[in-house]
């Protein structure tokens, strides 16, 4: 009897285990991943390090991969693209870096026709990787929880960053945007190959955070993306963000040429020299000189290596390309204190006991608004201090500093992008959110809300993957975000799909601008309207009407 039970249990267990993909045929050859058990009837097949393009030539567009014989074991992440380390003392990564990773959820039968979500990492166009930030085991961008809970395929991709990804002469000699071309090649590979993994190539959503979000925005605006994917999500960044665009690429290229000993008065000779220079030296030359700004200028000015108008992938000013984005459903938002980390560098007193002074607030505004001059600084100061009263508390003053940076770097550009999208679409949907979960970073003052990048741990399901370092409220929030995001990928509507959501999120339209406030307590009262419209109107109308003053060219 016991024996029979054991046998029966064994048979049951066997039939209870979920399906596996096994070896998959791609255009380059066969790949084999690894199956990870999630629940009793669910697994996720993980493929790491599949090449989507060949090793790229220096400052060249990515080329097709030549392919391979036999079965490639896709069980290890490949190198990140060559970049400076976080402390910027050396480089890490490789030029052989154009790889992607795929996470496929499986139930009892092999999945078919699943929606696909392609993630573009952030890191200021300078750092980062598809498998970045490994804390407590897996990478922050590990796709297993999202794939399993949302029943979608997650793909995470590498792209070139820093000098190797974004140096440009502003003309046909070195047009720039190599990192954006890499992303385009990766999305195109997914479109051509994902069916073999159980994905629906007509149901691709691209999503990203910070520079990855600005990248998503650029992919939406490029004429090369027509019909390539269906939907897009930007978290804390758009192509209109002031840090996401290099307007004077030749000046930056000359500055980098000086650092690597390639300065020549003849530009062609300078470019020839750069092309012969060691990539490691070039990458180090692209690092951020933080010491430069202490006391003068603002962090934003240091983020120099970024996409450019190249007359090809990005043919015009981003704000003039929204007709290209009109075909995609679009979901976008920011964190309530996205600018806090930058504000803390520009005005260090906000995170200390020291008083934050009126002069510091003015100084920040004049640093951010250099192109408009003193009258604009005074008007912006008036707008941001209107609620202060005669003797504002320090917490109010400090929070104002964080609000100014959040508005300028993230929130206002995102609201403009949402409006341009909604105003241009006929049929495609637009959704807006504000993420304001209290910060989990210890040691910050009490007025600090959601810091830059704090949304990602919830979206990627960390409260489920590492439950011991989170509370139930974090799992609630994580469940809500995964539900809205993956529903949106499935249907273009965050409210309908495989997952139940706590409240219906109404679309943002030309005449109606609702937004969802995202935290662990989502209810009917989480729907608000006209997010910070007083400030949006100020920056888009009053501020814009100040004439620009001439800026000296930095070299
Ligand atoms: C996208 O996927 C969903 C769910 O599988 C499906 O209902 C929808 O028809 C798909 N869309 C397209 C364009 O195939
Ligand atoms: C649509 O987008 C274009 C840029 O491509 C922009 O100039 C225009 O204002 C937008 N249309 C509307 C109705 O907002
Ligand atoms: C902050 O306060 C401390 C002690 O009151 C003082 O020593 C320090 O110089 C102050 N820092 C700034 C930047 O004002
Ligand atoms: C979008 O359209 C609305 C309604 O016509 C208008 O008020 C708003 O200024 C437009 N936004 C942009 C950025 O063009």
C-alpha cells in the first residue's frame, strides 16, 4: 500500500511539474537555457547571454551575428558593455557585449503567443547592464517574478554606453546614437525570434527607467520603429528630459580628444586619432568629473554623453517627432522625488542639519536655467516660494529644492511627452502615473518620498523574491505594479488582462489628464487630475517665453 502511494505520488509530482522549452532554434543557431521552478505548476525558462548582433566596430552600427554551430548553452550573463565603474576609478565590461536575456513563464503546457516586454536599463547613458545591480543574489532586473506573475515574456538587453555608445561629431563622420542603434537591433531580434520562445511578435512592449526610459522614448520617436513594437512604458525619463540630449556633440568630442591626446586643429585628423585610440582610455575620458561642479554648476550639466539629433535615427528635435509615437500605446510616470538624489549633490544642505538658505535655492534655479538669464531665475523663484509664507520651516525649504529638481529633470518633460502623445494619437491609449511610496533608503530626512529608481524593486517583484527584507505592504505594491504593467503589455489597457487591479486607471487624453498615484494603498482616491499643472504651465508657458541668452560653447 505504502509503495503504491509513493508511486502514485511520484506520478502526480511528475505530471505536476511544468513544461520546459528545451532547445530553441533561433536565427543564429540553437540555444538551451535553464528551467527554474516558481510554484507547483509553474516554472520560468531562463536564457542568458544570447547574442543579438556581432561584436560591434568602434562607433559603427551593430551588425548581424554570424551564427554558431551546435547548441549554445545560454546559462550565464555575458559581459556588460565597456564602461567606467561606479566609482569611476577604472573600467569594466567588454566591447563584445551585444547580448540579451529571455525569461519565459511555463505552466503545465508549453506557453504560446505570450505578450513580450523588452527592458532597457538606466544609468545615465554612461553605466549599466541588462543584469545590473545584483543585491541578495539575482540582478535587480531579473525577469522571473514579472514573467511568472504577469504571464509575459521578459527580455533584458545590453547596449553600448559612455564614449563607445554616444560619442558624436554631430555630422556624418561620426553621427552618434550607437547605443540607440543597439537597442533597435535587440528589439528587431526579438521581433524576428521570439515566436520560437512562445512569444507573440505582434505584442511587444518596450519599457525602461531613467536613461532607459529616455531610450524607450527615443525608440518611439524614431521613424525606424514603425510597426516594430506596439506599446511603450517610460519610468522617470523621456527624450524631452534636459539630461537626455546632447546639443553640442562636437564640443564634447573635442574635450574627450584632448583628454586622450588626440586634440588636432584639423578635425579629420582628430577623428582618425580617436578611432585608433584604445577603447579603455576613451571610456575613462568619458567619466563624470564630480569635483568640477562642487560649488558651481549643477549635476545635470555633467551628463554629457547622450543621444543626439543625427538626421537619421533621430531626424529632428524630439518634440517634433511625436507623430511617429502616435501608433504606440504609452504609459509614463515619475517618482515623487526623482530629483532628490541630484538635489542632494547640487544643494548638499538639504540632507543635513545645516540650514538650506534662500541663496542656495536661487543658486540652484540659476544653475538649472542658465540659458534664460536672471529674469527667468527671479520668476521661477517666485513660483516655487509662493507657498512659503514669511518664515518657512526648513523642511519646507528643503523639500522645495527636491521639487525643483524633480520638476525640471523628470516631471515636467514627462507631462509634456504625455500631452504630445495624447494629442497626436487616434486610437492608441495614454496613461500617466505618479509613484510615491515612502523611501526605503535609511538615513534620509522625513520629508523624502520616492527616490529615483525606487520603483524598480517593486516592478521586478523583489518583495516576493526576497521576502525577508520586505513587509506585506511591499508585496501588495509589487503585485499592483506587476498587474498594471503586464496587463498593459497584454491589452494596451492596464486594467484588463490576466491580473486583477485595485482600481480602474483612466486614460490620459487631449482634454482630460487623470493620473494614478502608485503606492501600497491604491483606492478610488488614488486617481488625481492635472498633475502639478500649475508648475507644468509655468515651465511650458511663462518660462519658455523668456528669450534664451547666448551660452558660451564649452570645450
Ligand atoms: C496580444 O496578446 C493578447 C493575449 O494573448 C491577445 O488577446 C491579443 O490579441 C494580442 N494582440 C495581437 C495584436 O496579437
Ligand atoms: C503632434 O506631434 C507634433 C510633433 O511631431 C507636434 O508638433 C504637434 O503639436 C502634435 N500635435 C498635437 C495636436 O499636439
Ligand atoms: C554645517 O554645519 C556644521 C556645524 O554646524 C559646520 O561645521 C559646517 O561648516 C556646515 N556646513 C556647511 C556646508 O555650511
Ligand atoms: C494638447 O492639447 C491640449 C488641448 O488642445 C492643449 O491644451 C495642450 O496644450 C496640448 N499640449 C501640447 C504639449 O501640445
